[in-house]
C-alpha cells in the first residue's frame, strides 16, 4: 500500500494558498508526504512535526491531526482517515470531525499512541483495513 499524509505545520498553518495564514507558514515544511509500506510487514513511517490545531467548520478549532489517504492494489478508490494524538485528550473530546464517529471505541481507531524510542517522541498508528478494530474511513 501507499500512504499519503497532508498536514498543517506545528503552528496549525497549511502551506497552501487557500490557507488564510499561508504567509505565516513554515517555509521549510510543505505538509505533504508519501510512503510505500514494506511488502512483507506492511509497516510504513514518516518523520514529521506534530501539527498544531487548525480552524474547522464554523471556525471552531479542530484537534491536531494528520489527514491520511491509503492507496493499494484491490482498493478501487483511496481510503481517507485521520490520525489524532492520544496526548490531546481535551482537544480530541471537542473535535467536530472526530465526534462525527458515534461510537467511542470506533474513534479510538483514529488515535495514535505516544511513546519514546531512543529519547525521541514517536506516535504509533496502525491502519486496519477490515475486521476487528477496522480503522474508521471517511467517504470524502
């Protein structure tokens, strides 16, 4: 599978002309990435910044998140989801998009788990395509 990310910078600004704050965006951060999963393990990874909060519908702040698209053989259209962060509990609780998912256990499939490795903060996020704990995907 191929995984694409699109995200705001650490200050919550997209490096995109439609973001009203684009002139304040980090010029060294483009907010887009693409990775191909390891053929044997399915593992994929990105090194990026944790995004800041961005304005959502009606100007309400959304919790920090990363937009994800998955492309794979056998999938006719790409799958879209978001990665939220488990250390953003208060922001996640009021995020308008995350709260579109009615069952709390289903929302958990969109939350990356924080840990440390070699002194670095990392977040682990598994994309599960079907079965128990299938990741929530959006019809975009």
